[in-house]
């Protein structure tokens, strides 16, 4: 398979102009609330490339000539870098910032609400469309005191439910982490790459945090004392920071 790309700048396709000078094109799909990133490196021999305007909107599609291209996001140019003596132009860009209002601190309480309704409510408040995975949508939350921003609340809930919360392309996505599923629960089709399809690769094998047991706390409403609930046996022990309404 032959890799292929398509790039539009402010609505005008510029792929043909870049093909002879493209050194690399990297799209980074970040998890959580970090902005997705795009980096384009170009051969700027003879200094013939006109510098793009800061704030220029770039739309990218990636794929293979054999199978077609798929959208890879929209980005805004925020800076550029010239390098020599082998003249290169590096253009970093980031996904449009849809999370500014999500970062505003808020104080409110949520009672007897499903994850689906909570995410849908927050999405509507920020003019986003909610997409919640079915297995997470039905989970009920008895009571939550929100003293942080909507973004931090969603991130906290995602961490507790083994999920990822992410605003992207007009959607607010709440889906399980590390599962090959779309947000509607359907399996994503696998893509098979042969060694001849890959120009280079790098694998990092790291030892992840492992815990022997987990300790959570809840409030005993009869005595007013905090109780500990432990799952697992042995050390190291992971302590859940927040307190829960019951065991």
C-alpha cells in the first residue's frame, strides 16, 4: 500500500504544491482534553516556500492510495520554524480550541443522574454533541459535588470509570479506554500492515503501575465516621482520593 495525504489551507487544496517538498507529516491524536496536533516538515530549498499566515486553518486527510483517505482533523497554525543550513520549514498546528468554556470553574451538585444524561447536559451547555458509549451511558451516579470545571469533572469521572473524555470536532466523547470500539459500541475493523508497508517503527515496552490492593473510603451516615473498603490483597496499595456515598 502507498501512503497518501490531502491538505487544504483555508479551504484551498495545496497537496499538489507540497508533494515535491514534503519531508514528514505527523498527526498526533491526544487522549483526554489535550489538543490534537499536526506537524508538517517541508524542504525549503532556495527559500521558495511562502510562510503560511498564523491562524491559517488546515484540514488533513490521511490514508492509502489503494483504500482511500479518511479525515484526520482540522487544525490552526500557531507558529512555524525555519532551520538550516539544510533549509527546512516546520509548521506545527493544533486542533481548534473547543474547551475554553469547559475550563471555567463551576459549583453545583448532580443527584441520581446517569453518565449519559450528565455528559449530554454538559455537552449542550457548550454547544457540543454528546457521544457516550452504551456500556457507560447507563451507569448511575447517586451524588456528585462539582467544585471544579466541567472539563476536570469529566476527566475525573472518566478516570474512575476506565474511560476517556474528549472534546473533538464538535463532539464530546465519553468512551472506554483502550478498546477497539466506536462510541456506539460497534467493533472497529482491524487494519493489517505488512512489513513492506512500514518505512520505520519503534516499540517501547514499559512496566506499568501494578497494585496489590485498592482502598476506597465511604461515609457512614449513622455514625458520621469514614469507613474503608478494600479490594484485592497485598502491597503496593492504591488509595482512591475521593469519598463515596456508600460502600
